[in-house]
């Protein structure tokens, strides 16, 4: 078994049902998403049916079953952001990245996720890219921000 | 602080927490003010680094200050702090120089840091950045600088619950105790029985802030009187209503307040285990809560046999995994148990059969943090705040089209007009007030007709609204209410747990009805036209059944947004349905595009951009939009350099 | 404590703690339900059982609400009826609406509700469900588009069968019943028992039908279709069609099958006898070797799959005798006919079970790539075949199944219900150990069905313990308890995956609201039919004895035995 996975399991010595969601959180934090193999391992460790775990994991928006992009974009779509035009920003992001919310683009560079509220309503509309906030967005600034990230990526590649 | 850590700990536990006569010794107070950071011997810089501040760039500011201190080898205390609620001023930096009053600076961006610190650390004021100073009797005040409590944003507020927010080091248990914290808890377990605590809280008339406005003390008594070997207390800090973030601010800025409240509450019902259930996105809240819990445990405030009283209380922070329905108490319990967060039927209520079928009280965070204050100052004091029918204060997350935004705390009985016009500083961007949205979960609006309504459970109920989650989003005339209703209904459709038929199917059907009203007219066939009218006619009946039969409050309140739009903004509704126009111009599919023949130069820019060949016309001839083909993508409008494209 | 409440202007005496629904059903007031399951904790999901209670703002669900003193309840006010009707209309908004082509046409709870509540038009328009169908399983076919998410299948699978092959996945409007990673049932832990089919209110869960393939073969002149009638199947048909046991139901069915076009019809009873004989000899052997653990029966394929997946360590304790269906297929294909003809033969088992469809496809049950049983027709499917052929069983002239194996004993009918097989094995063991004409042997099951399903019998000098369990949960609990108590006094445990045995099997007609009563009636019919054969003990079947001695070479070999192995599935 994967050593990192094993060390996550060791954090939950009691093997109880209520360890399930925290454990899935830890796995996703570590690996970026929940793979089938990991879910099966969790099932046999906690002695919970894999079908049940899949049912739990799919209930919550937080869990992903495919890898994220190098840059994970989270668009806030709370009430304040909606009023400030988050729908237009989302449309622009989808147009620019050619992916829908919840998807990762083919090159694996960007993935897009709509979240209900980040809680920085005063700065709406905003996106968060890998813990970096970009606030008070407009259609134009989205383009510029994405281009910056693409450039950063190319620089990484050149180095 | 000159004393080392263990001495401070010994002093605070023995001389303060375990000492019932602490208030009689003035010398103790002096010592406390040193621990609390009011009296300092070295300069202190305090950077608000809560989530909203981080979004505004506080992390970079903090790093820049850290670097400055390091580069100049200064002896300065730098603190990652909480939030005063004044989001507009972020990143906010407080500086306290020995002997001088603490002073706040607004919008300190990282590139400004070196110049800013050069000035202030040399006792001169960077005037453009000054926000306000804190009043002090023991320190020298800055000349010509307004006081914090005199700021227009703050004057109308009653800061009881948020008193510590943005002032103390959030994680430090020593500072919290030095500012009067954990004393209420220490006294409570020494002086009162659990039944006494329930009585006192009931007498204070503290009502649940989660929506039901149930008297907290009454609820607690149900669990207290239930016979069981194990009971649980759960703090509901899920706060998944978009637009509300007061709980987050409390957890990030004053986590010990919540811990103390939960300890008293758990003691009151005889629970030895308590949970704080919050969202996984609130990573900073979780980090600070866990850090604070660790410090509290070190002081022997939580855990086994607290202060030798025989009381055992463990507190565990539980992360949700993003599902709005977790705000419902039975769903929340299921989520803690590691299941799909689908609500269970009531009765039996969780107070009798909750987590793992044991008596469990679930209280909202905001309700809970009132408890230490009530225990400290007495129920009469609490009843003195607020008005006849609603007691205490209420937190709001004020955002939207107002000049000042952030977390605010107002006395019950304050009018919404006062909140918008005075605290919020009026409507920004030359817009006009249209409505306040009081959280998605209530689906209530305050309109210009009801703006004088007070923050009061009864008054709001009579007006057909609810206090809701505490979100307070102000919208101006440029917003379309039908668009908002659609946004809310989409939210409910996505967040419905899927268990009961009325909520699962009803929300989806309601959304389809609304979408039919905002769909492009030219794409509609006669059958769909009929469907659109039929849908609107069925809307009320559908909403009625959903309210009547849904399993939990999510389904019961899902139709509110639409019903309230119908009640308050009928003309806007009618314009969409009958005239097929969006008065605010928000609903894109109802826009029509025309080309002004006189303005058009025939440059073919729009013709080339149109993705669906809806524009016809030859070069140097005026162009024309074929309405049937147009998908209202706005490409032609963006392409036209001559303002010839007109949106209707 | 008891008190009175008022229901529809009538005072009714109730007991504290009862739910409103129970009270109303007791008093003959019909309340529609979709998610309610008798014997389970209510879930309160479907909301159809809502009633109006004075003083309550909203309608309340009667299945979850306990009675309160002085309650004034209205079960059929216009508010209630309107709400129920709306709920059904909401369900229908995205329903595929293909009732005419639906397996459950005419026997669908949603259809009944729509009729009862006077739904006359599609009130709400929504996109019809177009979910991917799952026909990966050899036994169970899922059409999620027709699923109304009542949760009954999920609960039966988890709480009664301990399998949890299906679960709610995703949330809200996107909620579906599916197995992990949305993979088919074939890779899930499904044991093919078909209990989910029995509780499904709509056509979302049905069996994988073999009617079409059987009919195609019937038309094929190069194939010889052979029907094999299980006694449990005969009893179920007799009960369903109202044929008296004295009217020779097996004969009538045989005649009908010839009319339908089968070339040969055999009675499977002889295979049941053989199965009993084999298990009794295995038991005898184990006794001689002093095995401390009991022998477990092997005739239920769903139970076998469960054991292979979840408790592989007990596999060595399961009898290696093939099940009657496979024994019969083997006898027909390789003993009654020349082996060279075996690919021309098409054997069809007539069973009350959908797991037999899966069993027929197991690799262990093939010989040189040719399966012993080619298709399985359930009771439901046969009744449909009768209807489509326009055949009325009662108008048939009984024909006897084909020799040389028409003779049978009680054992076949005993195997239809839980506890019967244990008795049959005990009697056979007695015959084995005490020789011919044993007298004074008594196998008396405990009268109170709630007590332990165990019987101790004295055979020769030894006392033997026989036990029987049905339903996987009961089986698992019993076996766990045996192990926990380290008991050595139980020597044989009959295990059936469906509650009540094959009379409650997944291939029986679906009648959710009286499923238990129906199963009891089938058991009664089986017990009536049991009285007919002259032989009471499997080993006394002369045809079997003749056959075995004629095929001594085959009988001695492993052709009547099978083997089991651990299975790794998504569980």
C-alpha cells in the first residue's frame, strides 16, 4: 500500500464510521483527489462498504474523483458575487479555458470549480487560484490573470 | 511579557480563574493588562490576517512587515490577528508604540510597508493611511486622530460579541483570560449546577439565531432532563449560506470565546463531549480553533476533571465537506457520524435522540457566544440589551451595493434603514436602493417599503420575512429580481439533499418554470409558450405543497425567494413573463440587439464576430440583425467601434 | 398507556408510542406510502403519507409521527389530497412515461397512485430521465430512469441482505441509486438474490428476462428445448393460478410447456432428491471424521455468492453437492443423452429465483464450455409466457413429466421453504445410518417461530443438531453466534438467502404489500403438495436409485460436485 496512505490511516486508529469524512479529507488534501483504489483501501480499513463510501463522497461537493489542474481556480458564486456579476466571470472563464465547472482542461493546467461562498463578499466578484486571491474582477482582468498563469507555467517549463 | 510561559500559566489559572475574589485586587488587574497587551514594553504590530483580509492581500503585507523587522533587526512583536469587521479597510495594520495609544492604518498594501514602517516606528504619522486610534486612559493619545468607536461604520454598532475581534491575538489563551475570558466558565462550574445554568440562560430570553428563534435555555432543559449515559453538544458553525461570514470572523478572530461558550453549554446539559462543526473551506478557522483548543487544554480548561471540579468536557472540531443542508441539525448530526447528510424526521428531536441516538443539542455559533456574557453579567443585563421582543445583539455580514461593508453587530431593534444608510454609508456607485436580501435560507427581502422594519424576530415575522442567516446583501436598481430568484432556486436545486420528493423534484421544477420565463422568446415554440404560462400559474401551488410537505426547513424555505419576488416585485415578474423584457437588462436571453442604420459604417466587424451568422449586410452597407438567429451573446456589441449596436 | 385520538371525526383508541400510520392501517384507513417498509424504521422520505393535524402549521408524515393525546387528524382533507397529488405529479414530471413498454405495466405502485389521485395530465414539464441502464448483471436489470428514489431496494440490500451492493450516490436532483464508481452490478457485491426487485415500486429493478432467448430457441429446429421444473416453482404456480394440489399442478404445467413448444419436460424433483442424498452422505462423512463445525447447505446460489465474497473462510464448510438445477442440467445433458448431443440440447430451468440465472452462468457449472443449464425462467416470466400464449392452466389435460425420472419424494417440495431441507437431510441421514424402513424418527420444529430454528434428533447413538436460517442477515447472525458460543451440537445448517426460503424468492410474482402473506401461502401449498409422493425420504426414490446404479461410474465421479472460491468484488 501507498506509504502516504498508510500514514493517513495511522491517524485513525479507532477505525470508526465517523472517521470516514475526515479521512477522505486527508486523502484529498494529500493526493488532490479520491481515486478508486484509495476508496477501496479506505473501505477495507474502516470496514465500510465501498458503495457506501462512494455514496458519502459523492454527496459532498468537496470531494473530487479526478485530478486537479496545476492551477485550480475556485470561483465564488455567493449572493454578493452573483449581484456583482459572477455569472459573467464564470462564462468568461469557461470560454477562455474551454471547460465547464468541475472539469480539468486537457493539458492539465487549469481546473475550474464554482463554490458557494468564500466569505469575502466585500471584494466580489473574486476567484481563488491555488490560495491566491484575485478580487473585484472584470471580464478583461480575467483574461489578463489567466495569461499571467499561462506565462508562469511556460517559465516553469523553460527552467 | 517578562515572565516565562509557565509562570504566566500558573498566575492565570491560580490567581485569576480559580480565584473568586479576583476583582477585589487592583494589583491583579495591573498584571493582567501586561499580559493582555495593553501595557507593552516593545512596539507591537498587529496585522489582521483573517480570510477576507488575506483576499485583500494581508498575507503579502504581513510578510513584508516580517521582512522589514528582520532586515532592520528590530525588537518588535508582530501578531497575526483577527478582524474588526471593517472589510473595506483591509489590509488593516494596527501599531502600538510603548506609552502611546494603539492606532489603526487602513489598506496597507505590501509595497507601502517599508515607507510606512519607517515613518510610524519613528513616531511620525503616515497621515493618508491613518484610520483611527483606540481610546486609552493610560497611554498618550495621538493628536488629531479620530477614535475607532467614532468611525461612522462603528458608531451605530453595539460590539459585545465582537469586542475582542481584531484586538487580541486570537489564539493566545493568556490574552483571552487577561481580557476577562474563561472567568465566566470557571465561576460557572464552581458556583452553579447544570440546572442553574439552564435557568439563567432561559431567564435571559436568549433566542436561537439559526432561524427558529427558539429560547435556548428551554431547549437545553430538554436534554438536561433526558436520562442517558452520554450526551453531546454541537456548535453549528457551518454557515454555508452564501453571503454570510460572521461565524468565520468569530472563529478566526476570537476562537476562545466560542470554546468558552461551548464549555458552559456542554456543562449545562451534562455533555462530556462537544463538537464544533464547520466547513472545510474555513481552513483558517479550523487551524486557529485547533491551536486555541490546544492552548486551552494546556491550561487545563478543557479535558478531564477541569479545575478539579470533576467536570470532563472534550471539544473536537469537525470539518464538513460542503453541503448546505448540513446547516439542518439532523443532517449535521448525520454528517458528524460519517454518513450522507440527509435530514432525519422529527420528532424525536435531537435533544432526545441525536448523535448516535444520544441526547444532543445543536446550537448556532452566534447563539452560543452570548452565553459567557450572560453568565458573567447576569440574565437581567442581557435582557436590557435589545428591545421588548428580541434580546441582545445581532451580527450581520453586510455586503453588496453599500459604501461600507463587513461584519457588523447591532442591537436588536435597530432598523434596516439605519444599517444601510448609516453603518453601510448609503448606496454606492450612484445607484438606488432596491432591496436587502436576508440570506438565501430565509429567501426574504427588505424593500424600500419595509426598510424601516427593525431587526426583531416578531416584526420580521409579521412582515413575512425571517431574520435568516445574517447575510445582509444590499442590491441596487441595476439588479434583476427574477435573476436573483433564479439564482436562489438554482442554489436550492443544487443543495437539496434529494431525500424527499417535494424538495428534490420541486426545486428542479421551480427552476424550470423560472428559466422558461427568462428564455429567449424567438426560440420558443407555441407549446413552450403554453408551458411558460402554465408554469407561472402553477408556481404558487407548487410552492405551497413544498412548504407543506417537505421534510426539513431547506425544502420548506426553498420556495420563499420566488414567493417573495412575486409578492414584492410583481411588475418585474410580469415584464419577464408577458412583455418578455428584463427591466434591469440582466437576463441576457431577453435582450434584443439592433443595429442603428445611421451609425453603422458597414465595417463588417460585427458580421465577422457573430458566431451564429445572425448578422447580414454587405461591406460599407448598414448591417442588420436577424432576431430569430441571434443568441444574444453580446459579441457584436463588443465588436462595434461606432456604438451602432443597440441593446433593447 | 392508551388514550383516544380523533381521526376523521371518529374517536379511536390508541397506545402510546404507536405511529399514526399504524393506527390508521389498523383501523382500515388507507394511506398511500412509497418509502414505508413494514418492520423497518421509517425514513419519512416520500411524504405521501402526510395527514393534517389540528394545530400543526404543516402537514405531517403519519409513518414517523407518534400519536399524541387529543390529536385531531384528517387523513383525506382536500389539502392532504392536493398535496399527495402534487407529489405524484412531481414524480411523473421526469418519469419516462413508457408504461406500455414497462415490465411492471399494471403492477406498478406509481401507476396505481396516479390513478387513485386522479392524475389526468402531465402537469409539470421537465426533461425526462435518460439515465444509462445497467444490464451488466446476469440476474438483475436496472433502469434508473424509472427510479423514484424510495430507498426500499437500498435498505433491503443493506439491512436484510447485508450486501450493500447499491446505495444513493450524488445529491439532490442528481441523486441516483447505483453502486460504487457507477460501475455495473456485475462488478459490485450484488449476490443476485433479487430481493430489490421484490420491493421496487416501479420498473426500475426487474429481472434479466430469458423469455426472448427461450422463444428464439423454441423456433430453432436444430435445438431440442428441455424444460426442468423445480418443485418450488410448481408450488408457486399452483398457488398463483389457484390449482388444487389434487389436480396435479406439475402435470398441468408440463402440458402447458408442451403447448408452448418445449420438446421435453422433466421434473427436477429427482435432482432435489439427489442433492439431499449427496448432502446427507457428506454429513455422514464429516461425522465420521468428527468435524466440529456444521455442514452448510449449498443449494442457494445467492448464499454461495455471499459466502464467497464476504466470508470466504467458511467456504470449506459448505457442501460441495451441486444445486438441484445444476444436477438436473448435468443429468439431462450428459446422462440422459449422449454427450455428443449436449450442444443440441437447450436446458431451461423453471425456478422461483433470479439468482439461478446467475448460477447457470457460473464457470464451475459448465463442462467443456457448454453450460449445464442454458436459461432460467422465473415464476413471473412463466406467468407472462402463459398469458402471451393464451394458455389457461386449468384447461390443460395433465401430462406426466418424462421418464425415466418422473418419480419423486417429498424432499423437492420441502426445499421450497426454510426448514424443509433440513428435515429432508435429517430423514435421509437417518435412512443412511439406520438402514431401510427406519421407524420412530421424529423431526419436530419448534412451534413458536420466534424461537431458535433448531431441532435435535437422535439417530442411532448420536444426537444430531439441525438448524435452518433464511435471509442473509439472519444467517450471518446465526453463524456468528455459533462460532462465538463455540457450539459443537449443531451439525447441519440450511441457509437460504431469501426470507422464508424459495417461497420468498426473487423470482416470485411481485406483490409488495402482502409479500409475507403470499410467501406463507406458497409454503402452505408446498406442504400440501408434499403429501402426494409415496416416498417420504429422498433416498427411497426408486428412479433415483435405478438411475444411480445404472450410472455408477458417473455418480461416483465428481460430476455431481462443484467448488467455491473467494471472490474479490467492490464491496
